[in-house]
C-alpha cells in the first residue's frame, strides 16, 4: 500500500499517546487515523467519528483546499491542533469537438430516470456504521489493465463534463470482482442508465466502494463480505464502450481516489 505515515505528537505532556495518520497528504486521498480511545477529533472544526478502539478517518475531494487543520482533545486535557498541507494534483483533460449533440447531452426523456437513480445511490451512501473495515489495507477488486484514472475529465464540444471519479480496470466480461476490504453489501441495481450493473459495499464510517458496469452480482443486499470474496462479475452494461470495472470510493459525498489505497497494478 502506498502510504505516508505521519506521527503527530501532543505538545503537553509528551507521555500521552500520539495521533497516528496513514495515507497520502494529497487531493483525492483517504487518511486513516488512530488515537487513544475517548479522544475527540476535528478536521477544520468539523467533529469526526472516532471508533471505540480510537480509529477514525477523513477524506479529501479532487479539488480540496490545500490547507487544513486537525485538532484533538483527550478528557481533561487542552485541545491540540496541527496544520495539514496537501499536495496539489494535476489531472488529465481531454478536449473533443464536433460531436453530435445527443452524445453530449442526455435525451430529456431519460433525465428523470437519471435523477431518481442518483437519489437512490446517494441515500445508500448516507449509511454510517460503527464498523472499521476501512482501516484494512485494501486490495485490488479485479485483475486487468488500468484504462481510466481518477480525476480525468472530458470537455465535449467546449462543455466540461463531470470528472471521472474512479479507476477503470479493463478485462473480459465475466472476470471476477472481489471485495477490496471487509464490508456489507448495501446496494445492487442491474440496469442503471449510466453505470449499468451497480453495487455498493459499505466499509463503515461512511466509506463505500462502488462497482460499476457489472454483468452479474454474486451476492445480495445485506450480505456481509470478507476481503477477497467474490461479489460480482465485470461487464459492459450502462454507458460503457467496452468491458471494464469502474471502481469508485466515497466518504459520504466526498469522492476520493481508490488507487491511492492499493499497491502496484491490478
């Protein structure tokens, strides 16, 4: 796992436990932390959920501000703070002109369907379980060739489209998709307009993995899954030009880069 470990020591007294952070201090990253149980933690004055064992997390979006403040307080002690500086990322931008309008803007007849599907998947991402599966070292969910990366964006006929928020793994239809970490299946829909067969696995504290363009599910909503367990099959459903898995990750509404959680290539 590519990661930077940052040890933040409390100023007073030095005998108290440090805050330990794992992750890359960059835009689009997830940071997992550990404190002494019972410690309160804030990011930019927003309280963070801390598990009974002291584990917590936060994540940064594609265009997150580069300066942040992490604060913490143990019972009976003064509140401590530490500045966090993120590295700015550059993303691939592709400009394509001369396309037919229907390839740039969806047919008005399907807009209502797209919005309803969006509401359903957004609702699934509001889950906030106490489980700390997110603290595991994640593994690649499928084997194949990386054909798309997080943060890239297309400008079609001069109109910027939504950035790509996942990592694409190209392989043949039917290729196994496994759980990248322990979790619970919270969403499955086989025929979403854009993403086709779509599955969500919740890893606790608002962290979800989304698998798009699937041809088949091998589990059902409510199933607890273990890391490496077969959960689905790669497909080319929805608006896909070829068979691949689009793996995305969220911290509630914050979309971050799955590739920063795994090592090597799939």
